[in-house]
C-alpha cells in the first residue's frame, strides 16, 4: 500500500489489546494513539512546535467550530488547517455530531436536512447536513473524517437510542456518498446505542454494511460510570472489523484509556490533559497531582525530571503552586504541556507492553492509579 493512501496495519495483539499503525500521506500514527484536542485549530495554551516535541502524531480539530471561525473561505485560502495552524502531521476532524448534543439548546434534528443550528456566536441559522459536514472537513483537509451522527445525551430510553441509530445510519450512508472514492483519506463510521448490547450490535452491523475505513464508538463518555463503559466495550468491540482502526470518542483519563485498550480500542481523544492543566491538575507516573494543594508550596521536585521540552524539568511543584496562586497564565501553559507529554509517554509505554506481551502487567499496575 502506497504511503499516499490511507491504510491500517494490525501488527500484533496481547489478548484483546492491539498494536497497529495507521498510514496517511501526512504521516504515520502508531496505535493505540492519543489525539490532543485542537477544537479551534489550537491545542489550548500550547505552542504547535511543543506539541510536536511531545511525540504527538495526530491532533483533532472540530468541524462545527472551524466552520464558524475562521470559516471555509479562510481555510481554503490556506489549503486546509495544516498550513493555517502550522501543523504538518495528520488531523482528524469531528463531524459536528458532538455539538448536536453539547449545543442541543441551539439546534434541532431533521432526518433529511441534518442538524439545524442557531449559531451560538450570533444566532445565525446554520444547516449542517451530512454532505455539508464532509465538505467542511475536506476544506479543513482532514486526514481522517467522521460521519455526521446524532449523539444522544446519557439515557436508558431505548426509543431515543434506537431513533438516533436510524438517523445516524441514514446520515452515514449520505456521508459515504459525499466522501466519494478518496483513497488518501479515511472516513470513519460512528456506532451508537448507549449501554445496550443489542442496539450497539445493530448499529455496528449497519455501519459495516456501508463499509468505512475505520469505526468509532460514539455516545460514550457522556456521563456513564467507567465500569458501564468498559462493560459495553467488552461486549461489542470485537464485533468491529479486526482489520480496521477502532476509535473511542472523547476518552478520557489515563485509566479510561487503559481499560479501553484492554477491550481492543486503538484511538482516543480528550480535552482532559489541557482542561486539567488549566485547573492545576497534573497527571504523573505517581498518579494525579493537584498543584493547588498547599502541601506543594515548598516542594522543590519537578513533575517530571526527564522532560526537556521548555525545560519543564527545571520547574518545581513549588513554583507551579505559586503561579496558580498568583493566577498567572504560565501555570496553565506549563501544566497543560506536561500533561500532553505525560499522555504521550503513557501511550508509548502501552504500545511497548503490547509489543512485549506484558500489557496485563502494565494494566494491573496503573489501572487504579488515577482514580
């Protein structure tokens, strides 16, 4: 397979945990992979070049928000988001489906038209159809595109979940037609069905029939308990095609990721590292560190003695505690950068453990560390 084409190779498995490689014209993504979220074309508070230095291989952009600002016309001038934000590696774009849920008070669903939004910026009416979503993602020049789907809020109402599957399947077919036969990019379908095995399997079966380059689990990480998320993944993930990448959307904490890798998931994204960084919470190999805590006021040790990026290893917990207490923006920037660095270290060690056949040992060591 040419490196100018999208492809996935499953290298090895350790039980259900999978080691793989996604190839795109913009670069290789080693899986399991974590994608920092760059909703507006920026990973909040972190320079693009520093994101590269954390060994991040792919970031996520948001179709709905980038469609509003800077808009398709500007993105087309730059031939996409890569040039616009100075990022030369792969980009995955959400379809706008998550905003159908998160901005539900600003939109309504129409089976044929798509999602009808009142812009949260100026109230202007916006119709985001499955076709429009793919068109915008192509303007972004995304390497991995997501179909437009309806992502319901957490519910145990089977009718709501079943209706969302019907809408999402209809939109998925239309997204596939609009996407066409572009072999340089990947188009992923999104399975819905809440926490019900039968609905999940129905959604997965319908998506496999349409045939996508990869498959995502949507409608999780929406407020359900971690145990319930792991249970439904355990019951359904292995029904996804083995030869295609599997993506759990919007997840999560290091332990969320670890538990999902155990069930065969390959790709993750979450705002957790940077959002936590802005509240003074750091993720480390010793667990979570709340740097607001006064016990760090005189702690001379760094968060990570090995991180050379921006000389992070030179900054003490005491200094970070001081920056937080002084409401200095540098606190958010340094802790967010540390967290992305840690997440990518964590993913690298997960991959190494799968390669070495020691994943279960790694899992047992770290699964409860971040509770």
